[in-house]
């Protein structure tokens, strides 16, 4: 038995959290907790980089698989990675230290609890991305609700209780149907092991209902129009780091779920529901972009832009083309970085001025020039300027969409223009122009740690914008095998008829 | 000569009750001693039962009293939670001045009644056990006799329970009339779906049993009794009678009437759906923690019955696992309630929890775990309880029941979240006292760790429960 590297990735943050829970920091500043949290999250990042390096990119199988008896006779604890999941693990382990740096320098109120919540969150997220059993996946997927609920509720803004409840109940409602579907799969196919299910497939007559049950959960989490309304509320009320976690990682669980489970397990149903997903995605892209255009609150604007970007992701996945799916994965990674950075940027000015309303700003560039530059990078990344990672993702998705349908691709392209409109308009109103409000003048430019985390985020955004090869390379084989599997299933089904 | 060895625990318990009663009468001021002796005797009883666990499927007294794996496991659960109830409530009864010597003895007699119920394989034996446990419970509910609410709850419980016992007895007589026996195995031979008398009998008995586990629509007594009784008795109410009644449910439905499940399945489905929905919706507006937990237990009983509705061994095992995990969660919850003490007064309104997390981080953390687990959020133990039950239900393709059940967990999640919100998001109030006695701390620690760490090794419980095969 080899060293259980994936389980260590999962468990390590929890060990850190337990350590923080049971150590008493001598002074009220929780010095030791800070260092432990930072150390653990960095260690986990390095471990995941190591995992990426030793990962065999030319194999279509799941690697580093661990399979242990768990619920005897029924379900095994099975984890492993393929080219797709490894990127999401990297994203998670990369975002977590950034969150921790941001938290320890901005939050004072119950810092210890916050660090524990983030670390537990990291465990659950990594668990989601590498579980190869539906029940295990569900445990991690749903477990994430608990820390997020607390993060929004304890450290959030004025309407935090409403938002926390909305977030929790919405996602729970979506997910219980998925639980029924998972149990049904167990009784239909005799296993919930994803690898085995890929091999034996799920009988055709059940696929559509099961697909819908999974869809109800993922659509809420993505979030897709019309069940996206919890997201703006949650984002606005969550503390900065809560928004970052939510946008960068939590939303990606659903996109990942679509690729791994909806497309992977139910190919026939997926093909059947393509028009539905296309329609909802297009509405999300156009409608929420328009809504974003009219927002007065910066965080709300970015939240709506997330919905639009995730619309691109779902669109890309269901084009069922190599480009589309690769683009979606790329877009998710890119959006994870960009939206995290945007929320952190908003957090920077919010900490100074205690408002997120766009009209309360203006002319920031004269007092905060460095801020103006980094914010610009992220704004451009968000609208998908060539040279940023956002471009590659959207470009690939649109390419995939053109293969499938000219009309869909054209409408989606409109979304790109709208995306540029709302983000640039916001940027213009916040950063450029005359200083109207007195308190802007006293605002200080970026502190060291703020500059550090924003630059850390800017590097991959630009790097992967110019050189996407490492990411594409790692997902290529897995996506090809996914699409092959999809097409064989479809042809078999047509042949039967 | 019958082999009395297998009912040694019951004999031991009866003798202990008589001895303690005499002892209490002749020795003054012995209530504290008797309390401790009771706890001790329960522990001995637990050990005796564990010793018995290797026996399988024995019966005695003309096949009217069964000692099989179901009975032994349920008795172990009953006595185990009895021990913890005793451990947690010792200080409470002292402060509230109800530490009379009768108190522990009544608890013991009630437990004896439950043991008889669990083992019964005959209508008359079953009724005897039921009445023994109920009579003790009437007195216990009104034990704080200076308190108006407590007296009211005792009376209310007595009147309604007597009514339900009447119905139950009528059902027994109908079944006896149509099947010429009171023994479950003989009833099985003599009955068939066509006999309406037997169907009516089943319905009446189910009404009586549903009353005991407070399933909707026979739940009216629960909120008042839970709120009115002393908290120590509420703890007892919330856990032990449910275990006994559920095992009678299992044996009554699956031994004599396993062939007639088309007759009773709809009733169980109705009871469970009604309980799940009502329990979830009615708890939303509650202000008193004990009342809230009453509604929550109504809902939980709905889930436990869901497993029975499946009509398979898997379903029975699901229900048993459910009740086992449920009792741990409830014991943990009530331990937390016993900790809300300030200046010798116990607080039980939800508002009193406001901002608890500032002053009592560990207590709040346990409550957080317990409440999320009651709501059935993975990866806590409460999720697995629901998981087992719905595994069984979906195996039988009863999708409607599963969907209703899981949707009502979402509604129920709302009121559990509300408590968490009050604990974690609201302004703090005065501190509570922290000098709790060892038994209480121990119970809370053990049960919270069980709930939290259950997912690491879930096979433990399933392996034990999977040996219980009734059909």
C-alpha cells in the first residue's frame, strides 16, 4: 500500500482545525492559531503541487486511488484523481492560504473560529473533488453547508441571518433530491462506485429522472437561472473571505458535478436535456449580465457576473465537444481566481470606506494608484481580454458552441460584450473620475499583505492567459475519454432503437 | 421446569425494585442513596443483558415471552439510555426538590414494563408491560406536584393515555375473538387477510401504539407533557418509551401480521408522512426548548416509522438504527439543557440561548453538532439515521414517501437553524454556571463525540443491527 496522498490532503486541514480548537493562545491575538492555519494550508498546497507533478497526465484512469471498506457491504470509501479533479484540488489549496492571509489581517472578531471554519471547508472541498463514490461525494458536498452557513452568519453584514438561511435552505432543498437519486442508483445498479458505474452504465429508462434529481442540486449550487437568487444575497452579506470561498470554490463543485456525474453517468439523458441547459445558460448569460449592469453594490455586481460566467460554464459542458468541456473547466479555474481577486479588491476598499456602493466612490486612482492597476488586471480578466485566463475559457466555450449551434453561440457572444460593459463601467465609476466624496481623499493605498495576495492571484491569471498549456495538457486525456464514453453510449442507444 | 435463566435480568430488576422500596420505607433520608443504588443496579442490569446477548431466539412461558436478538438489543438501548438519564439528571432533581425516594423506583418500574413490552410475544403480556410502564410514567410526569404545569401534564397524559389503552385493549379483544388466541405465533396461523375483525383489531392496536410514540394524529399530548414535566422526566419521556413502543411495533406487525402487510402498510405510511410533515411545520413557531423538542421528536418518530413501512428486514434494521442514533442525539440535547443553569434555576426558553457561543464555546459547539445532526446534515450521525431508513424505502420503490420525507427534513432544518442562529449570531446574555457534575459532562462528551465521529466507522452499528432478522 502506497502512501495515502489523497487522504492526507483531505485530513490535513482537519488536523490543523482540531489543533487550533484545542490550543489556547496565550494572548487574545491568537498568534499560534494564525501560524498553524497558515502553515497547514501552505503545506497542503505544496502537497497538492507535488501530487500534480507526479500525476501521470497520459493515463485515462483514476490515479492514486484509495479504496477502503467503510459502510460494510454497501459503500466503500473511495478517492482518487484524474486530470479534471486535480485542477480543482489545486485551485482549492491555492485559494485557501490566500483566504487565511486575508482573514488573519482583517478579522479580529472570533478569528480562531473563522480559521477553523476555513480549514474544515478546505477538507470538505478537496473531498468533493476527489471522491469516487456517490455517497462519499454527497457527504462532502453537503457537509460544506455547515461551515459556510456559520461564516456568513457570524461574520456577515447586516442582513446576514436572512442570507445564511436562504443559502442553507436553498442548497439543502436541491440536494435532498440528489440523495434520493444516489440511493436509487445503488438499488438500480448495485453500487455507488463511480468507476464501476462508468463501466456498467445506468439503465436508460431511469436516466432522465436521475439526471433531473442531480440537476436540481447542481443547478442550485452553480447557480443557474432561475434558482440563482440566493447567490447575490449570500455574497453581499458574507464577509470578504466568505465571498471568495463561495465564488472561487463552492460554485465550482456544481460545475465539477455536472462534468463528472451528469455527463459521465447519464449520457443519454444529458443529450436529451441539452436544449434545457442551453436555454437556461443563455438566459443566465444575457439576463444576469443586464442585471449586473444596473447594480449599485459592487459585490452584488460581481455576484451577478458570477452567475453569468457560470452560465458560460454550463453552456460549455453541454456542448459535449472537446473544446467546450475543456473551455468550461478552464473557465471555472479562471473564474475561481478572477472572482476571488475581485471580491478581495472590493474588500480592500470596503475595509477603508465601509461601503460597497459604487456611487460612494470615484477617483480612487489618484489616491490609490497601485490599487487601480491590480484592480484593472482583474477587471480585464473578468471580461476575458486576450492575455488573461478569462479569454481562453470563453474562447474555447464559444468555439465548442459554434460547433453545436450557430444561434446559441451568437447569443452567448453577446454576453461577452455585456460582460465587458458592466465590469468596465463599474471600474470607471469607482476608479476614474473626479473625487466627489471627501473621505476618499484620506484612503491609503494597498498595504503589503494586500498587495501580496492580489499579486499572487494576478500571476496565474496572466500566466495561464498567455500559456494555458499546463492546464489544458492535464485535462485533455480525461476529457477525451469522457466524450468517447459519452458518444459510445449514445450510438449504442440509437442502435438499440 | 422452564429455563428461568434467560429472564434473569427481569427477575433481578423486580427484586431490586422491591428491595429498594422496602429499604426506602424503613430508612429515613435515603433518597440520595436509593438514587445511586438505582444507577448501579441499571449498570448491573446492562452487564447481565450483555452476557445474555449470545443467546439467540429463545422463548419461555408457552412461547409468550421472547428473548431474541431484537429484544436483547432494544433492552440494551433502553437500559443504556436509562443509565444516562440517571447520570444527567441527579443534580436537577435535587435543585427542584423532587429527589424523593419514589422517583428512581418509578423509573425502574417503568423500565421493567418496557422490558416486558419488548420481549412480549403475546397480547396479554404486551398489555401488562405497557400498563406497567405507563402507570409509572403518569406519576413521574406530575412528580413536581407543586408546579401547575407538571400536575396538568400528568393528568393530561393519564386521561389521554387511558383512552388509548382502552382502544388498544379493544383491538386485542377483537383479534383474540377472530383468531382464537393471544399468542402472536398462533395468530399468524389462524388469521388471513379476509377477516375484517382482525383488520379492525390491527387498526385499534396501531392507534394505541401510535399514541405511545406520539405519531400524528395521536400526538396531542406530547408538547404539553414534554413542557410540563420536570426536565429529567422529559428526557426519559423523549427516549425510553419510544424504544419500547417501536420494538412492539416491529414485533406486532411483523410476527403475527407479516402476511397481511397490504392491510397495515397504508396506515404506517400515513402515520409517518403525517408525523414528518407536522413535526417539521409545527416546531417552527415554538419558543420553549422542551416544546420544540417534543415536536421534533414527533417528526423523528415519523422517520422511524418510515423504515417499518418498507416491510423488509432492511427497513426494520433502518428503523432500529434510527432509534439508536435518535436516542443519542436526544440524550446529548437534554444534557445541554441541564447545563443552562443560573442561580439554581434552569432555563428552557430558546431566547435564553442567545449569544451562548461567546461565553460557553464548548457547550455551543456541542449544541451546534447536535442540532445539525438532528437536522440530518452530513457527515453527522443524524444523516446516517435517515440514510439507512431511506435506503430501505427506496429499495421498495416507495419514492413518494422518500421525497416527502426528505423534503420535510428541509423544513425541519429551518427551526434547527433558528436555534443555531440564536446561539451563534445573536447578542450574548448573562453567563450560565459552569460547575456541572461529572455524570452530565461525561454524557454530553460521549454523545457529542459519537455524533461527530460516527462517520469514521459507521459499520459498527450496522453490523450489530444487521443480525436482527425478524422476517
